[in-house]
């Protein structure tokens, strides 16, 4: 799996949880202590969070880290072959 595809899947999972909880990106930023611009980058699939932020996102979204990412997925940084 490429990094771009992984980011897209991750962003879709965040969006799904936000919708399920009727939560805004601003509220998620407030709950996690992460700047709203960073949340927007995660939601848009432009960036991925560090592990500590990922844990805080999962807590705020009331889910497990594995609900947001597939822990066993390998990211191919050179592109899919």
C-alpha cells in the first residue's frame, strides 16, 4: 500500500467518526490539543499524525487506534509494485 493510499484511508476513517459523533474538526482539535490546521490536514489526507497524536485522536473520537489505521498494513514508501 502506498503512503498516499494509506493517508486517504486514514482520512476517510476520521471523517466517518466525526460524522458518527456529529463532531466538528474544531471540536476535535480542542479535545486533542492539536491545532485545527493539523486536523484539517489529517482529514484532507495531506498529513499523518505522530503516534502520540494518533492515540489522542482515537480517544477523542471514542474509538481504538486500530479503528483509524490498519496496524498490520505495510506502507510502501517507494510506490506499489
